[in-house]
């Protein structure tokens, strides 16, 4: 998947969970574990390791839990 598409998708998930009660990064991480295939999660982890440009802070925090 292109980095741009991945960032858009991850940020859309964060936009939802950032408005819900509870700790958003925990919920984002759970969603990514449940619905993203391992290759997608791996790509996101690598992207965050190289800076994670454009990702919401809650996504970057969630990726640390993967």
C-alpha cells in the first residue's frame, strides 16, 4: 500500500477513536491488531520508525503497542 494511503487510513481510525471515551491509542492498537493484516501493521511500524510524517500522535503511540 502506498504510504499516503496508509497514513490516510490510520488517521481516519484515529479521528474516530480520538473522539471516544477512554485511551485512544489503546483502542487504535486493538483495531489495527484486529483488522489490519500483519504486512500492513509491519509497514506502519516501519513508517513510524522513520519518523511517521503526517500521522496523528495517537497513531504513533498506538504503533508502539503493536
